[in-house]
């Protein structure tokens, strides 16, 4: 099953690179308390700003994808009349982006969401329709496998992997230090490894962080 997932994913990522050269973000198999796989390939200054400002926790495209299915395109990102509570679209506009597209698939109490960004005028409908069909295929492949790590476990591992101490990770996530330790311990158990370092390595190899 893992080989099938990887084959479908490899083909899909190749197609995304061709259709969205300015970057993308992909969330596969979102359930109530887990995400099977998270890939952030947003590029350049926008990618760094997205991480630095923690937009992953307040991304309106993800919020749309959790409630809707199909495809949606946002243009005129700098429009001052646009509803933009966290300044996400305005910030994207300042970084030279002209369009953002979302593709969302739902099935069996889980979702997969693809976010594309562009510095060109926009996205062609037939390209988005093609990616929607491909995302549905990928989603089905992942549905046949169980959840791996919870979003909280992934967040804790990601922060520790870039050098954050427990106290820093706790501050970043807005939780207690003991809660961070509990997330790391749970991740170690799920990945069947003895140390957090080994968990980070296993999660990275599996594409979870």
C-alpha cells in the first residue's frame, strides 16, 4: 500500500510542479485529530513569511477547504475591500502573488486540500479540474492506510527538528511544556522509536514533517 501511495504522490507532485511553478501546499487525509501527510512547497520570500507568521494556523484557503469541496480561485489579492482578518491575502499580494487557488476533496470523514500560488494572471479551469481528479485519486490511496501522527505531534516534532527547546516550542504553540513533552512521547510511540531524535528522522523519511 505504501508503494502505491508513493507512486500516486510522485506523479501528482510532478504535475503540480508543472502547473504551479511558484509553489504549493498539500494536506492529505485530514481527519478529526490527524493529518496523514503535510507538504509545504511554498517558495522564496512567501514561503518564509508563511512559516514565520504561522499562517498555517490561520490560512483562509485551508479554512475554505475544510468546509467546501471543488475548486476556488482568489484574485485581486490586494483589494482593500476583501475580507482578510489576518492579512493573509494582502501579505501574499505584497510578495508579488497575483492569484491563489484551492482544491478540496472530501470522503469518508476525511479531506485533502491543495493550495496553489501564482505570480501570473491566474489558473486555467481545465488545469484545476485535472488536479482535482488527481487529488481525489491520491486521497483514496491514503484512505486505505491508517493515520500516522496527530497535527499536534507533527507541530512539536517540526519545532524541535529546527532547534527549538521545549520551552520555546511550548511558547510557539501556546501550550505548556508538559503538553509538548506529551506530544513528543506520543509521537515516539506511534513511530515505534526510542528517542525524539529518532522520531524526527522517521517522520522526515516518511514525509510527515
